[in-house]
């Protein structure tokens, strides 16, 4: 298992968390599910979750050129940008 730091920017908020996971996608989806279960984050709803899964299948996590152990995921939903960085973190 590796430690991943997940940084999500959406609708004026920045959400940072760390997870143990086998692969970056697993850590990212765990972060998304945790945000979905947080009652204070009303913008994380089922419609957004469907969009995340759609774009994750369409484009996936993108490795950044000339960098190792960092991935990026981004799309626009209802005129709002969703950005996420997934970073394999040494602890």
C-alpha cells in the first residue's frame, strides 16, 4: 500500500486528504466517497458523482509530463470547474 495525497478544488473550496491505497484511482475514489458522506459539503451530490465516474472512464487520471508519481483530473460540471491532484506521498 502507498500513501496518496488528494487535493480537490471545486466550487470555491479546496479539500485535502491522504489515503492508503494500491493505486492512485483507488485513493481518489476514496476521497470522493468521503466528501460525498460529509454533510457540510452539499455540492458533493449524486449528480456530481455521476459526472466524476463518467469523466474518470472517459479520460482517466492523467500523468503529468516530466513528473513522476503525480496525476491530474479535471472537468467542468454545470459551469463549475472540478480539479484534482493525486500525489504519491512518501511518509
